[in-house]
C-alpha cells in the first residue's frame, strides 16, 4: 500500500547496500512495496535474487535489481555506480546499510579485523555517499536523500570490549552524517541526510560477531524482545515520506526492554 508522502519516489531508484539479509533486505522489500526501483547489493546475491522473485510474485509495484558488489573494494563500488548510470540513469536515494563487526578488542584485537570494520562501516559508506551525490548532481536531482543506518553504538560506548572498535566506527558514522548535512547545505542543495540508529535488532549480526559461540549469540536475542528489521525499514519509509522542507537528523530507536 502506498504511504502518504511516498508518491514522489515512485519509479525512482534507491541503492541499498548490504541487502542480502537483515535490515538491508527489509528496507529493500519496503521500498519495492512503495513502487521504487531498488538496486540491492551485497557480496553474495543469491538471497537478493530470492527476495526479488518474492517481490515480483507478490505483485509489488516496484522492482528489486540484485547486484554483486564487494563494498571493501572501491573498484567494485565505482563499477556498480557506473552500471547504475548506464542502465538506470542514476541514484536518487542512497541507503548505506552494510556494516560489520569483528570481535577485536582494543587491547588485543587484530589489525585486519579493525581494517575490515573501517573499510565497510566508514570508507564504503563514504564512497557510496560521494558517488550518490555526484550522480544526483550530474542529473540536477535536488531532492535526493542519503540515509546512513548507524547504531546506538554510534552514540554510546557499551561495556563490552569486543564491540569497542565497532562502536568507534559507528561514532564516525554519526560525525559523517552531520558533516554531510553541513556540506549539502553549503552546496545549496535540498538533498537531505539522515541517520537511523537502532539498538538491538534481531538479525544475523550477533551470530557473525560470535561465530564460534552460536549459543551465546542466540541468548542475546532471547534475553529481550528485540527490534525486528521491519521496524527499521518502517523508520526509513517515515524519513523518506516527510515533506522536502523537513530533514530528520537522527532517529534513535531501541527495544523497550533494552537499557544500554
């Protein structure tokens, strides 16, 4: 069902990174339901292809286009934007959702784990943002939107050593989003920038973080009633449906039962 305020986005193109599962998949589905063309990218596209088929058979008005892209590789990102330009003209909405955590502490973590987090959580997000803006600028799109899926870890440092570096990367997302908003204002454009910062969301995130301790990961999600990926997707739709003169800076959302 079309949401009020979403009509102007119909048939326009949104890029969703990390669309193979969790929040990214839920966001991609929600946008297709609203009639958008969505390029969903990830390193493996099997899940996105399944989701695209689901959306088609459900009769949603939009289309999901799977695209294989390793976001830790700048050449991959640039060739994806080039393909979008040649096949679909360009990006009107960029949703930087892809993110990863490695259990590398500050006192004994591996440099490679830290680099993985910086490459995806900070650099890929910045490259996609730059390329999306250039795509909008060259087509004189003045009402585009860049949404960064951040985390409550980008606003508070929790006392769990294995997520301290991850938290630092998400604090960077908080700063980058505000810096982006200021630069867009200086560029005298009406392209908007928004952060969405969820707390605990029931996805595969903890299982990847604690891949050697699946019981521990499962227990995290069983302790409280977590947010669902669809709750975050709902926040994305709300942000996009606001009138062009309204800019939502940051939505911080947590499960009611989550304290920190």
